[in-house]
C-alpha cells in the first residue's frame, strides 16, 4: 500500500491502527494471530495467559501441543487447557456478525407417520396451487357469435391448462410413489434411526415406480421428508453400501455414524488410531480400509489421533 500510494509506511500503519479500533473487535487484522490479539486487547487482557499463548505460541496452539505451551509459559497443563477454552470463544472471522440473515426454513414435501405397525406416507399439498379452468372460457366456447379462429384459440388454451393441472397431479403422485418405496425399503431406519440405514440406489426405486432414474433424481432434488427420526433430505436415503461379513449390505452413512460414535467414546488420553477403528469395525463384521476410515474421519471434522490427545 505504501508503494502504490507513495505514502510513508508509518502513515499506513497509523491508519491501520485506527481501522483496527473499529467494531467488531478484530477487524483490520493482517492474520489470525493479530485478529485474536486485537480482541484480547479490547477486553484489556494483555496480561493474561491467553494473550501470551496467542502472541508467542500460535503454531503450537494450532496443533494443540499443550505440553509444549505449558513448558514455554511455565504453567500447568490444566491452566493451558482452561486458557485454550477461552481462546476458542474468540471470533476468528469478526465480519461474520454482519452477514445477511440467510436462515432457510425447510418445508417437508412428504410426511411419514406411524399407524400401528405400519408407516403412512402422505404428500404436503398445502403449497401446491389448486387450479381449475374458469367457466367463463367454457361459456365463450358455447357462444355462437365467436369465429372458428377464436374458438380454436380458446380450445388450445383450455387444453394447455388441463395439461398443466394434470402435470401437477402427476408430479405429486410420482413423489408419493417414490416416497412410499423409500419408506418400504428403509423401514428399519424409520424404526431405529441412522444405524439401520440400508444401501439404496435411484435405479432400484425407478424400477419399482416405473419411471426413469433421472425422473427419480429430479423428483427428490431439494425435497425433504419428515420421518419419526426427524426431517431428512430425500436424497439422504440414497447411499452406497459396504458389504458386511454375513453378506448383508450396510449404508456408508450408517458406517460413518458408527465411526463417529467410536471416536466420541474413546479415551481422550489414549485416542484411537484409524487402524484401531478398522479393527473394531472388523469385530462387528464390517470390512473397511484404513484410508476409508481416515476419509470419513475428515468428513466428520475429527482430528488425527496425535492432535486429539489430551494430557
């Protein structure tokens, strides 16, 4: 900036200091470290352990090398962990508070409710317009004073209107047929939850419903289903499968859920490696590669074992 404006660097830094005094605290920072320090300074916490950690041990903080930070600051591990919890409450992206409100509310297209031992599937027709052909145009057709050209024009528009109404009804029926087959094949999920989700492809549904695979894809796109287990996107029920030892298929979503549960219940002092998770899954009859466990762990935002260890 100094080079492009011809102004002394000291002047640029002076202006930057003014910008950094604006709200929200942390704006105008040149990197994450400065952003966090600005927030701590605004709270008058320059003499705290949190400030020392951010100022002098940013790299170790990013990798959660807690013993190294404790040795460097001359404090106990417990004190460092408490300080890290306070640092975690700081905002790494201060401008996020001024983003537009993009909250979106989901309106389920399909409802699944239990009635005795059966699941009843119904479509949400509240947002579908109730269309009909106005009688005024039918009356125009019956009037003898209109020319054949006018009658043909009206007749064509009535035909187009009827086609639109029929298409809307067909759309709802197609979605209902697809939803019923999904519920039929995912009955265990409806009763037990994610752990019972089965592998399912759009081709399988298309063959039963009697439509093309692309029709199923379009029909479920952006649609949601309200089930006894919660609201899910209809595409959620279509997942690839992993073969189990007894020959049954298990949805990769269910396997991912099992992996998340395993990591959740691990001993934080001795975090599990990906290979140990592979072994634990094999004991349950699920054969899966270590790289697949690593992939799912990354998708679940779970750190590697060396970064999860708590001393």
